[in-house]
């Protein structure tokens, strides 16, 4: 892909969208840690300095991509909760069903989980105050949306719903790192099967963790 110089706002938006789409495609092939600005520039067909005209760093690209991915996930989550959680069930059954939906939905989006895992330690570094503040403001909006979704099916959570939502996203990011070991670690697991207990299947362990967290914040009767 090659571009002529962008002269209009519409053309600049096309460039931005192309950069984001290319980064998204790269994440389907490789983990966040392997995405480099040089390779992104090569694939999108722009010189590295030109990419930096639209995004100040690799991390800025990935932060925006994380926000877009989170918006898409929340839209899907609303439908999944509506289809799988009966609001008339007793609280414990609604809690179990909600935890199941969250773990299934998040584990089906490994790129989103990988981005969550890298957010605090990588993506929020090497960006300006303006960029990270804009991302955090958007994150507050997403958190508000997720909180409202969870409260719809578990009103008993009250204000604890926000904490539960935050913990769920942190758990998804943390556990994803253990579910996709690098080739060297996979070889070690094959050579010494006892070591494989550190290899966590994301869906199963996320369900356990989310269920335990949810039951922990629900009010006691």
C-alpha cells in the first residue's frame, strides 16, 4: 500500500485508519510485544516519520486500537448477556451465568486480552500526557458502559460493580500472558510436563477467577 501526501482532513483520516487496521492485522499474527513501528511502517506503506505524523509512537497506535477493540467487545457483550443471563434467576445463578459469559467472551478475544495485559506496563509509557489522558477519559466511558451492563443483571452489586469490572479486565490481561507461552517455554513444557502447570487455559482459569471475584464482592445474605 502506498499513499500520496494527505492534503485534506478526509485523507488524513484514511491514513489513520490504515495504520490502525494494519496494526490490528499484525496483532492477529503476533503478540503485542512483537509489534514494532518499523514493521508497521513497512506494512502500511508509509515511511516511519510519516507514521509518526499521525501517532506519536507505537504505544499511541496500540492504545487507540485497545479503545476501539474495547468498544466492539462491549457492544457484543450486551447481546451475549441478554441471551445467556435470565434476570429472574436467583442471585447466585445470575452471578454464575454472568461470570461464564464474561470468561467465554473475553477468552474469545485473545488480542483484546493481550492489549489489556500490556496496558499498564507498556502501552501507557512512551506517550505524552495529552495522549494518555485522552485514552483514560475514553476508558472511563467504557468502564461506565460495562458497569451499567453488569448492574442490569446483578443490581445487588451496587457500587461494587465498577470495582468488579476493573478487576475482570485486569484478570483477563494478566492470565492471557500465561495462556500463550512463547516457543521456548512451550518446548520446556514438552520436555518437562510438570512445568506445564504454569500453562493456564485462558477460558477455564478466567472463569474461576471471575467467579471468585464476583462472589467475593456480592453482598452476603
